[in-house]
C-alpha cells in the first residue's frame, strides 16, 4: 500500500466541452428519479464548493517549497476550475427543468462565507482535505462499479467519469499541503465529521426538493429502492464505509488506497493510449 503520493503523478486539467443535452432528460440516470437526483444534488454543490477548495489551498501556496507539490497545486486548481465551469452549465439545465437551484446555491454559499469568516485558514484547509477524501472514494466507486451509472445518458455518464478521474488524480493535493503547513490529525478528524454532516444534509435536501418538484417526494417505493441501491446488500456505497473510516486512522494518507491501475485505465478513455502512457511515465 502506498503511504505517499506516487512519484511522477501528473495532474493536468482536461479542457472538456460536454455539450450537455438540452433539455436535460429529467431522469437521465436509467429513468430513475432517485439515482438521477442524487447526482444532480451533488452537482449543484460543486461549483461553490470547488471554489472554496481552490481558495483554501491558495492561502498556503506561497509556503510550499517542494517544486513537485507546487506543480500539483497548479494542476489541482486548474482541474477544480474546469469542474466548476461544467457543473455551472449542468445547474443551468436543472434550472430550466423547474428546480429551485438558486435556493440550494444560496444555502451552500452562506455556509462557505461563514466558514471563511469564522474558521482559521488551517481549518478551511482541513475541511478541503476531508471533503476531497469523500469525493475521492466516491470517484473510485463510480469508476469501478457500473451500477452507479447503469443505463445513464452517455453524455452525463462521461461527465461524471471525467470528474471522477480528475478527483482521483488530485485526491491527495490538499492533504499533502495540509501536512506541510499544519498536520494536526485532531483538526482533520473534526473537519471530516463536520464536512460529512453538511455534505449529507445538503445533498439530501437537494434530492428531496427535486423529488418534490417531480411529485415523488412521498412515493415510498422511490425511497425504498433508492436506499437499497445505496446501502443494501449490493449497495453502491456500502464498500465505501471502510475506506471512509480509514481517514480517521493515525498516519493515514489518501494514496493508501492505491488505485493507480484504475486511474491509468480511465486516462486511456479520455486521453487516448499514447497520452495516457506518457502521463504514466
């Protein structure tokens, strides 16, 4: 198991233009409202969340002397910036379907403003490192398990796979910066508990709102099947519990979950064989 970021790992933004379907199919993930809106609700949080991640890392960029990590920070910022752009277009498609995206965005922005005003830069960076772990383990699950996007609209599946690939590539950048400028495990653990609570709360609120607009909020079958899909015997999130809890261990590093083979295989999908091989060198 790797305990540090692999040597030679290149982190570069891909300039994608997905041309999302217009109008966006209301239930683009296999015709399933729950599966679709779970991803939709997460997507709405990403543009403001990723700007927060960028800002939290930027506050410490001048204190990093390691040229490799400085280059990875540059790649991290570029990738997160591109994610924000694509997910803003995604949010616009959701607005056009009648969902109150502005209300969801306002709630997220208010929490970010509060965090930036009240919390130290170290706590903001700890929050970023924690939330990047959540996105990394979900990204790994999405790239490994076809059940996440079974029968999804191909453009939407490709958008999410691209996002998952880049989250995997830069999963340790904020963590490595944090270790160099602070390193307190206690602060990291507190940040993970808080970050998990608000991520689950905001995603569930968004999911419930979209189901309400669809007239499905009180349809017990939708919730039964959705919860089974997430947490049942074959649930997509069940395998993530152990990898999530690893974050609380002393000495944990994100690349303990060494999925370089998966990363390289997915790079071929987006970069082509030659470029993917060059990136792996």
